[in-house]
C-alpha cells in the first residue's frame, strides 16, 4: 500500500530483483526509490543529475558486492519514471544507454500528453 502523498514508479525499462542484484543492493535500491517517491531530493553519493538525458533526469548509484548499478530516472510532478537499470562497467555512461533513455522519454511524453 502506498501513501497518498507518494509518487508512483513508472517502469519504462529494467527491473530491480535478486539476482542479479544482491539482496542488500536490492534493498538499498528500494530504500532510495521510496525516498524519491516521498519527494526527498537525493544528491551525491546516492544520486547524480543526468542533463545529457533530459531535464529532471538523474541516476541512482548503488554499489553491490562486485558490481555498480545505475537506475536512470526522471522526477515528474506526478511520478518517478524509471528509464533504465544497468550495471556500470566504465566511468562514463554508455552512449547507447543515454540514447535509449532519450527515446523512451520521448515516447512516454508523447503517450502521456493530452491530445490537441
């Protein structure tokens, strides 16, 4: 059951489950997502802005036992939109991840905007 003041999560891609996440990393991801749903602004080391994807886009940073996970999301007025979940293997976000997130956002915005 969610609080009436809590924003829903809208999953456009990816999931957080064990495996591949460890139980600890999955719980941390859930804890951080809940904070976002309740309107808390997260900053480093938990969250970093991703303006290369779009306005109000961020990445949650979750360190697991042997992996580093990222949850790319956008904070909307009425929801937290999950754009991608991936395990990071380099210092930079892969260009394909950025492009896929932009495409998903564009489709989402087109589908959720009212007809003219």
